[in-house]
C-alpha cells in the first residue's frame, strides 16, 4: 500500500473529501510535523521535525514522528480532486500533538498552509494539541505565530496550550538550543493538554 507524498507513515484506504479513497495511516499518529513552506525539504521542515522529535521525547512518546511536507503535493491542493492532500488532512486530524510550521510571509503564514487548512470543515482539528511554529528573518516577526497562526488553529478546533514557537533564520543552523528553551517553558502545558505525563 502506497503512502501519500510527504508522509512517513504506512497507509490503508479510507474515503476522502474528493470522493476517492486516498491512503491514510493505518494507526493514528501520536506526533505529526507539518511544514507549510512551498519549498520541498526546507529548513522550516527540518526545524518542525526536530521540534516534534523533541516534544515526543520529552513526553515519552515512542512512536515515530510522522512528517507532512505540503510542498510535496502543493500542485493539487487547489484542484477539484486532491487525494494526497485528503490523506494528509486525515493524518493531521488523527494526531495527538501536531507541530504546524510556516515561514513568515508578509508578517503572516504562507498561502499554501492557509489553502491546505481551508480544506477542513468546522472543527476539523478537534482534539489535536497544536504547536504553532514560525520561522522568520527577523525577531520583529516573532509574534506572527501568536497573532495569526494560533487563531487559525483554534478556529479549527485545535487546542493550543503553549505560546507559539518562533525561530529566526539565524537560529536554524543550531536550532536545538532554541527548541530546548521553548520546550522548557511549554512541556508541562503540552503534556496536560495531550493527556500525557512528561517522560511517560
């Protein structure tokens, strides 16, 4: 069974919004890392994956992180039928914790990320604990995650218990220190919201 482009999980058929049966994960993922950068294999994706792995380790989640790179199927998101996007929507909605990352474009999130999330119905992310992550060229845009991305995720029903994680491009080469500092402040709230005790 083929996995959807941009995902790392195994897949089984399930009905999608397009009326077809796109592949989705046979086992709901615990932690998902999603990048809304239109460039494939971007630095945004790398820091999203690193953050998701750190969150999983801190909370004692042993299942592998599932990765969704919207750039892998960006061309189909606005088409009438989008089976790979449908599979990604299902994977994200099944997550316990989702790190949703975007570079800052014009002081907000990317159009690609917005177009993807717009495919959800009301409360499409109900039950998901979300981590908004923004990558910016300047610390002046650090609030983009709080001001723009957090409200979008909350509108879709996600729980966002911690402050958005903001990373500058200068920190990307060695993002571990920034991730550790953010996680030190946020792990307890994430664990509580996800119903997971730290280290278990």
